[in-house]
């Protein structure tokens, strides 16, 4: 269940790890962001399973706005770097990047959470029938699998052919992937009547 609902996170994690490859501490920020985002998904799923209903079902598709906006911001930054404003431009340090370089923890967390609408939709009914012991087991297993997912994403980003491609095209791929995920979440959820 975890693998099926998080398969797209492998590509996103590889892109984030590729972006942070040359920056000290970036890997730790990415892993922390992934854990923060997934913890929010897990909390929302557990609360939903317990009947409190953290988010109304109709609100979940609008989570697609987060990756869409982050993708537009990343595209704008890539365009500015290509057309005069360099990466060291003091006005160009938005929430998607940190001064130390690479993706910011909260950016990774926001993308993970926004991409988690399908997770919540799948996890809530399963967790609702799992009982308290089952909730604990699922939670522990999912959190261990987040570490596995981070390791696989970093492994992919460090393979020479993939690393070269990410180095050359990652600044373009990340905005496209984020915008695509945002639009997919919005369209599949019928947000704004789409």
C-alpha cells in the first residue's frame, strides 16, 4: 500500500537529491522534509480513520495547488538564472531554496504533503479497520519505509548517468514535475470543476 501510493515520490526525491547534491546538509534537509510531510499525511489519515475528519473530502484535491505554486516558483527561478539574475541574486532566495543550497526542508515537506491526497484517501479506510494496534504497526512500518524511499531516491540521484541528467536538466525537470503533479491532483480531484 505504501509503495503504490508513494511511487511518484521516488522521482521527486531523486530530483530533490539531485538539486542538493553539491550542497552540504541538503540531504538531511530533504530527509527531514520528507518525514515532516509524511508525518502530516499519517496524522491526517489517523485522525480521519478515528472519525474526526481532519479535512473534508472535497478539500483534498485543492492540495494540488501547493506543488503547482512551488513548480511555478521553481520555473521562475530557473528562468531568472538563465536570463541574467544568477543563483546568488539576494532577491532570489524564496522558500524553495536555502542559503546553504539545495531544497529547503519546508519545501520538501509541502510537496510531500500536497502529493499525499491519494495516500490519505487510501489510508483512512484501511486504518479505520485496523484497530489501535494496527494503527501503531502501520505507522511504524510507514515511517521505516519513508527512510527506504529516501535511500532509493538518493541512490538514483547518485548514479552517474542519472546524476549527469539531473545536473543538466534537473532545474527544468523539477518545475515540470511539480506543476504536472499539481495539475494532476487538481484534475483527478475535480477541483474547480475540472
